[in-house]
C-alpha cells in the first residue's frame, strides 16, 4: 500500500509506504482571484501525475486509488492508471441555496462576485466525479448537495467515531486558571469549534451568554476554538476577528470570571473538557457536520443543537438531543437552562445519544467495515 501526500502524515502509517511530493512553484500572483486556488490545484495535479508515472515505471499499478478531490490530486490519475478503480471522498459541493452560502447574511459575503468565485471551485469536483468509479460521502446532507446525476456513484458512510475510546468518565475534573477546579458536580456549558466564526454559530452563542448567566449564575462556560476564520468568506470587521467583535458588542454584559476561552487543545485535553460538560451547545449553518457533535454524543453528552439539516439528520428533538433555532439566542439560553435543571432528562438524552452513535457512526463496527466493503467490492466489478 502506498500513499501520496504533500504534507507530513499526522497519524500512524504502519504498513504504508508514504511518498511525499513537493510542488516546485505556487500559484501565480496577480491572476484573477477566482482562479488563484484553481491554479494551485492544477499545479498539484501535475505533480501527482508525474509521481504516478514514476510509480508505473517501477511496475506499481494500484488496484484502487482513494483520494480527496478538493486539492486537485484526483484529476489525472486515470491518465496513468486507466484500469485502476478510483474512489473519491466527496466531502463538499458548493450550492447557493439550502447551504451555508446565504444562510446567515449578517456577516457572510453574499455578493455575486463571491458566489461566482465559490462556484468556480466546483469545476475540480465535477471533473473528479466524472472520472471516479465511486464516491464516499459522510452524510446524506453532503450527498444531497452534489448534483443528482452523480448520486448513483455515492455511498453515504461517515468517517467513523471511536466510541470505545469515547466513554464518559464521571470522575473527571479539570483545573482552570491555577485555582479553579471543575467537576461533574458543577454546571458546565461547553461550546467547541476549530474557529470562532459565524458559520459555526459563535456569534449566536456569545449573544446567549448574558441570558445564560442571568438564569444560571452558578454555571461556568467553556469555549474551545482558535480566534481565527477557518471556513468561508466574511465581510471585513473593524475589530479584526469575530471574537473581538463579539466582545466589543457585548461589553460588560458578561461575567468573564465564569467564561473560559481555550485555544486549540491536544485531543486528550479536548476530550476531558467535553467529558466535563453538563450541556454542550452545537450550532452550525447548513455545512459539513463537525465530528465534535458526535464525539459529545458518544460521551453521553447532552446537546442543544441548531435546527439545521446536518444536525437534524442525527438528532431527534427530545430523544438524543434538543433542537433550537440557530438565530435565537433567547431560545438557546432557555433550552440550556431547562436541561441544567433536569438531570433525568439529561441522562436519558445522553444514553440515547451514545446509542445513536454506536448504531450508526461507530468506527470499528459500522463505518470502517462499510468503507472496506466498498474498496473490496469495487475491485470485482
């Protein structure tokens, strides 16, 4: 087994011959902004094409290639390996309607220019869909965003959650700021995303904090994520970042002694924080579902989640989580408060949440076996 990659692998690669490639040049400065990312993908595609030719010259002909199309690496594999089966990871396809693009216009760049630029990125994805033999999508929502003409190639299989490692620890305790120690006896509200940005509802969560603190003065609020933009194009802010913007907007209406901002954490530390959670808030525009929501569910966490399509594919309101209007901070605060005051409901939701993940998203018993089946069966077609 061989893996072609530009970056150093972040995970163990036993029994895999990792081949790192390098681009000799980056994208051209000054070209049309819609084409900047596209050009870099074609540069990467050319490098991968050359690497494939080198492998073929050494008599390595893969049976199956599994590739993420968004960086251009899938584009010309077929030119060197015409009989190889190609599977792509169809993670995202830009659509203007019913997705994150215009869902929340408060901060989004909804100009026609930005829309056309985002749509340009679909060209790479369409070429990859045309070339592939099969595609894997993590969720039905992601599949349905792709053109229906390619749905017959698509298999909905999530990446998988290691539920055997994500088991709740009732004795968890964490020390903050040197002196404060929090345990499961405390009311802890958590919120976690890679970046503190609107696509993941950061602004709406911040706006519910004054109400949360009025209703639950004893509660501690932990916000995990870096003060950066990870996804999407937004309007420029005078404050510089969305965290700073929200701090300016809310001013002294928040008691920051009980709000703890944490930067990116190593996985063990992140897991400890979500284990500590009494209620976890997960908000997202119609976009790719975060692993964090399923990880919290595996830990029997109680989630208040936005009533948006990626979330409702997993959460049934009142059964394995609670749904709330993404745009209503008062409703978010009210639902969280209701759950903080109802331990029995939290426990019921938590148990159902874990079972949902075990039944549908477990790495070892559901997702990985299905992915392996796709790879094995495609070879005999």
